[in-house]
C-alpha cells in the first residue's frame, strides 16, 4: 500500500513538472521555486519524456537557476500564434521591427555582456538603422530590453531602461546572462552556418530542419529514412500538437499522422503519454483535445475575462453557428461583408460596450483581434477574402453559457462539459518565456 502511495506521489510530481515546463519553457528558479525544485529532482525522467513524446530538448541548469524546454513547431513551419509579447500595457505582440531589434540586441549582448543602454543602441544603430532621436524607435528598443529582463536574461543597475523611452540621454548599466541568451534560440544547426545570401524562406527551412527524422529540409519533403525514423517523426509531430495546441483536428494532420492516430496501438501510446503529463485526452470524431484540468499548463483561457476581443469572439460564435430547427446548431460561413454586419449588429445590441472602439476603424481592428483569437484556438478557419467558417469545436461555446449536453459525437453541441478555458496545455511565447 505504501509503495502505491509513493508511486502515485512520484507520478503527480512528474506530471506537474511537465505541465509547468509547457507553460514556462524558460523556467526561472527565483520565480517558481517549488516547481523548479521538482524539475531538478526529476530532470533525467523529464528530459527522456520530452525527447520521447515531442523530440524537444530539455536543459536543466541548477547552478544557473533555470530550465529551458526547447520547443519546436512542426518542422520548418512558421507558427505565428505564439508571438513574443511586450511586457507592459496590453502586452501587444512584437511586430517585425521589435523582432529585428531583439535579434540584434541579443547578438550584441552575447559579445558584450556588460554595457549600457546608450552604448548598446549605438552598437546596433548601423545594422538595425536605429534612430534614437525618434521616440517610437526608443520605445521599441525598451520593449526588447524589458522582455529580456522579464526572462532574467538581462539585469540593470544605475538607472532604468524605461527612462530611455522618454529621453535618449537617459542611461542604465546592463548585465547580460549569456548562458540564458544562448539558450533562447532553438535550432538543430547554428545560424552562423547559413550560407551568405540565403533568402529568408530558405533560412527558415534550413534552421527548422530536423535530420533525425530522415527528411531533407521541409517537413513536407519525402522521407528518406527508415521505418523507425518515420515512426519517431509521426509520434513527435502528433505529440507536439497535442501538448501545445488547444485542439488537434484530424483533417489538419498528414496521412501518416492520421493513420497513427487511428491505429489502436498509436492511440493507446498517446493516451498513456497524455496521462503521464497529468492531462486528460478527450477523443472525438473530428479530433483530439488534451484537457488541462487544473489550468497549470494553460496560458490563455477562452472564454475568459480578457477584454473586448474575447467578448466579441464569444458573441461572434453565435453568428457562426445557427439553429438547425431541431435543437442543434449548424456551422456556417460568414464572408467579409456578412462578418462586418455581424460586428455592427453586436455594437448596436450593446451601445455602452467597447466605447473606445466604436468608430469604423476601431470596430474593424477589434473584429480582426477577435477572429485572430478564434483562429488561434482552432474555433474558426479563415477561407480567404475575409471569410471565416466555424469549426466543429466552436459548438462547445454559446454566449452566456457553455453548451452542456451529454451525448453525441465529436466537438459538436452535444459534446460533454468543456473546461472553462479550452486553451489547454501550451506554453506560449510572452506568457512565461520564449518558445
């Protein structure tokens, strides 16, 4: 009996550690002291588990006080759903300019870990065309520095980096943690090995390639490996999606991945791994969801009290799912004009809501944010030309209440009670650390 209790406690600790690393891929000991101790205690098991399930590298550095889970997307695909976010205000995603400055700043800090804000700005001015006389440029640089400080890859003294946003004469001493900086980048090959003149698209394929799967370059390239490599790739691609996405639709998988999920042996393997992570695998006709019952691995909830975009997104679901006359709901497509009319009707129904976004430009930007949110959760599919279509999982939601029927197939309006936040099992960039 005693051994059973110890085994259960051990499994629970390991499961918590898995979910914490999913939520915070760069886990700092000073922020999550108890969780970090569990990660250190089970580091060997965790490293083997993430390698087996996802093909992700886990580095645990007790002396430096951090653990880094090097998440990778599915091959060389660019995943724009997990942007780095600014550390203040509404935590808006980084734009192209901030990503550019981020790369230049990180490269400079690796070479010169002790510097000042002013010296750093001058060092990257030429390559980054940084004009510190412009307030917008200084704010962008400060946003980059604040994120690095939030990740504990950078510390300051003798001033505050925020002051630089107000005046280019302001300064502060910077001390970089080069160990953390080196671990931010996730690539199987060093970027310095890129041939000169490589295009951006070719560089993405080059840096995203994973030779261990026996594929040359892009994930859609024909396999050149044996059966063992193909099986490893399939397992890892499905495992990554289950642990990092809100829902896995079977029609989004390739033929090999669908065949693996449909195979009883493959499905049992997935169930066992999801259970080891402390998650619950919800299996439906159209796909799978790894439900996070305690929300430890969940970075964003839907629906949730997160502002006007979340509210509009939930309200738009009722326009994308219409009553079919028999108590159920039917999924429809809204083209661009129909979507605009639906948004206008919502504003008319709630005249005191979103007062700062009621002008045409504000309504449009809010609608874009809401559709981005729904697409990020896998609730809608963009069809081009501004049209969107509801996906089956959207029928789990209805404005005012979640659908709570007990029988039926799949993620439809007859699905079992969903958790309040269906953004399950995912560590997103900007939520707790870099992907």
